[in-house]
C-alpha cells in the first residue's frame, strides 16, 4: 500500500496528536525513489550534499546551483514524500530581498515543498520575508552547520541554562515568524523536551533526544554508507557500505576468473559471421 504524502496541516496535526514521524536525506533520484518506497515521511535535500556528494570539507561552499541540481531529481523520485530544500550559506544572509528572491527561485526551479534555513532570532526578518512571499519555511536551530565555526565547532549546543533558554526563545520566535516546523540539532535531551513543549509546531530532532516530535538522520549515516565517521547520535540501521564493497569485490573476482558473464548473462543466439580476416 502506497503511503500518503504529508500536507502542511499534517505537521501541526501530528504534533497535536502525539504522532511521531521520520525524516531523512536524499540527494539523487535513485535514493529518493528508495525513500519514497519506505514509510519515511520527509526528505531533506540538505547542504550536507557538499560533503557527502561533492567531497567538500564543509557546507559553506555549496551554491544555489548545487542545491537546485540535486533537489530536482529528488522531487521527481519521491512524489509521495514531503521534500525540503536547504537554502545554502550566502543565499539568505545579506538581505530580506535576497532571502525571498532565492527562496522563490528554489521553489520555482525544483517544485520542492518548502525551504529550510538556519538561525534563531537573528533570522526573523529573513523568515518573515520568505513566508510573506507565500513559501513554507522550516527553521533550524541548535548546531547550525553553516556557522558551526562561530559556535566552537561541531559540538553539543544548549549545555548551559542561558544557551538552553535562548534555544527555547528562538523556537518561540520562529513559530511567531511563520515557521511551520523547526529542526533542532545536537542538544541535550532535556533541552529537546523543553523546546518541543514551548511551541505548537513540531520539533524535528537530529541528536536532540527522544522527546521531540520527529527524528532526523542522514541516510548515508543510518545505512552505514559514509565511511568511519559516525556522530554519537547516529544509529546504523544497516551496513550498506560493506554490502556494496562485497558486491563490487565479487564482480571483480568473477571478472578476473572469467566466470562472469556466464551463459545466463550472455546473448547466446548463433550468428554466421563471414570471415573477414
């Protein structure tokens, strides 16, 4: 039975009903189509594609063109899944006009369902400008990878009473500004609980503990595809990298031995070929 795509109203409804939901990444048509066959509700085409797909050291170098190029095939591959398009670093920080213009471009050129941008109260004007343009906005607070260096690196956020209170305040203000949901990344579980209880919109947690409304993981992380690096909050639900390497090695072995292709994988029609040499 095919799943039903979430609607904008479902986000608040699910939270009100205490219904949990799930959220993963995809950056290409094939992966998106696999997620679409699963029960997962949401796909993020995140600027994490900079590291995972393009080999960058961080997300700062990702461009609007990169994002559009990767969002388009994901939208095509996952018609029954809510698709989030990340706004890359530099696409919304300069002005309200820049933020709205790039958000409009992202929606027009990809047909994704919403945009996501990082930042708390300092981004309220940008969020209001995008919402004012008629675009659904997902917020992102806590660890914000685009500005991680200013936060002291990829570290847990909200570890003091003051920083925890700021995250609660950020979430409340983002809700007032028009965000329909908020990603909360890398915070203590108690902070995830406090933030979730402070707002009526769902909190989508990645490394934010069990008390949030939705769990988020990078697909390559949860399937064991992304090498040796594994954040504390990542559970590997499969070991796809090993299966892929094993499959490639078996292909190489049978090629070297001459056992592939066997008649089963060859076209075996007899053909009389004139001798030309």
